[in-house]
């Protein structure tokens, strides 16, 4: 006998034999509620009413019940996992600053100590950056000092005749002792030679002392400085040179003999200015990052201070940046505001406060 079935959309399939119906039950294409009729009559019946499908439909019911149970268990497991993940990755607005005991406001002394530590670190970084800028100025701009010949330097009256005066005094010593050698015995000559040696050493010490304290400037030159404007010409680090022809001022970075290094003052000023600007920007971003990410700077960490919102919540980067930007301008007034309001002026403007953190719950 042939059979026809109707799906949930009302579409008919068949005619097929009983074995095909049996297979469709195994494939879950037919359930106990599926309409079925004989190809010879138009009387529709439910598949569960056909005796030859009863066994297959019973097996199908057991299979579906097990699948439903597994799906229910899997759904419960997935729901639990979802809840755990949600709890894990959902930001907790007060988790970072939750304490069993309410935190205390930071007092003035720890604030000043933390500020002094941060200031020392800031100045140290600034000194390193300025030193790097001076090294750059020495090895690049100042290294282009004109390598003038000695004759040109002397002709342009760039050298102060210190070396010539030293040589003249040395010749005077030599001539004086040479005159004393006439008519002397060998023993007297030995003593005279010893005295001459001592006189030469004394003259050299005198010359060294003169060069050490002498610090000459040349403010009437009509050309740029040369490499021979060195220690022999009494120029030291910091000596000034004014090129009146071009109206340019130079400063000496090295008085090394026959290899002096000079740099234009405006170039050195530009290098130092850029260095200071980079240092200020770096420290501003560094402190804002530390406050926004760790809620404390190095000095605050050392003295157990934290920055929080007024109601003890995280301070994010933008607010920390504004706090850092206002701090230098409000620094002088902060002690007065802390004494009266327990908060600095910059803290009040940014809506934040400093708190103290103790490992001992009974700390005062």
C-alpha cells in the first residue's frame, strides 16, 4: 500500500511505501502528529495511529526526550559559564577602592614628602635630558667650528698672547741661570741645575694657575671664532665671542688646545628650549599615565597615597591629565587649602581627593 504525508507547511509528499515511512520516522521527518493517508482514500490520520509505525515512533520519543534533557543541561552549563564570564569582565566601579574600613584623607606632611620625591625624580630626568642636549650641541653644531690656520687666527687678532708671555718668562729664567753658570765648579753647577729645575716647575705651576682662573671674552671680534681660540688664548668653557660683523654671539663649549668648539648662542638656546619642552611634555604625560592607570605617582606610592574620585572611585586618564596640568599652578596655594578643606585647590577643581592607605587596619 502507498501512503501520502503532509508537512507543517501543508505540502504533501508521496506516495511512498511503508518502509519509506519507517525510514522517515528514523530521520525525524515524521512524528506521531504528522498527517498520513492512504493514496486510495482522502481520510487523513495521525502517524501515531498506524500500527506498523508504533515501534519506530516509541524509539523516536525516547530519543527526543534524551536530546531534550541534554539540551537542557547544556543550556544550564552555558548559562552558568556566561554568568561567570560576565562577572569576570564587567567593570566593577568600586572594586579597586573597596575597603573594609573607610580610607583616611591624606595629611599635609605625606603630601609634601610625596611631592618632594616626585620633584626630585622630575629634576633628575630633566638633568639627564639637558645633559643629552649639551652632548648633542657639543658633538654636532659645535663640531663645525672653523678649523682656521694659526696665521689667520693671529692676523685676525683672535688669540690673546698668553703663550707668548709664558715663553718670554721661560726664556728670561733660562738666560738668568745661563749667566750664573759662568765660573762655577761642578758641585756648584749641580746645585744650580737643581735650582733651575725648581724654578721651571714653579713657573709652570704659575702658568697653570693663571690659565685656571683666567676667563676671557672677546666682544670686539669681526669674524666667527676659530678652533685656535682655545685655552692657549685664555678661552674656557662658557667664554663669549661676539662677531660684530654679523652681529652673532657665540659661547665656548670646549677650550681644547687647537680644537676649541664654539656654538652660536641662539642655536644653543633653541636646543635647550626644545629639550625643556620635551621634558615638560614627557613628565606631564608620565604623571598623568601613572595617576590614571596606577592611581599614584612614584612619590605617592612610596608614602602610601592614592588619588580617587570624590566618592572613592577610579580616576581615569583625562581627569588625571587635567590634575597634573593644574598642579604646578596651584602648588603654592595647596598647603593652605589642605589645611582648611583637607583637599588641594587642584583636587577641588578636578573633583578628586588624596587618601592614605595603611596595612594596619587599626592605624590612626
